[in-house]
């Protein structure tokens, strides 16, 4: 359990940082981080960091698939965590 929490902390920090980096690159018209990478980080556990990064940096908030998709991934992770907790603590 401890390693899972450490992993989630690291992946969420990484997701925030990558969202901020992509926003900076967008402003500077530099090479961008592919959207599939942003979604991948969210799916593998960085959903809270991705959503936080979106609104902290005002990045990707005009794209419906981010505005809807990222929070849906976060909700799915929360539901999964509740189910795992419920099953393991019966």
C-alpha cells in the first residue's frame, strides 16, 4: 500500500509538470507534447494531477475531450479505489 501511494504521488506530480510544460511550449510555439501522452499519464494514475494541471495552467480547457475526459478518468479512479477498499476490507 505504501508503494502505491508513493507511485500515485510521483505520477500526479509528473502529470502536473507535463501539463505545465506543454502549456509553456504552446505559448512559445515550440514542439508540443502529444495529447495521447497527456491522457496516458492520466490513465496510469495521474488523473488528479492532470485535472489540477489543466485548471492551474488554463491548458486544454477549450477541448471538450479534455474537459470531459480527464474528470471522467478521475471519477473512474475514485470509484476503483472505493471498490478495491471495499473488497479488501470486508
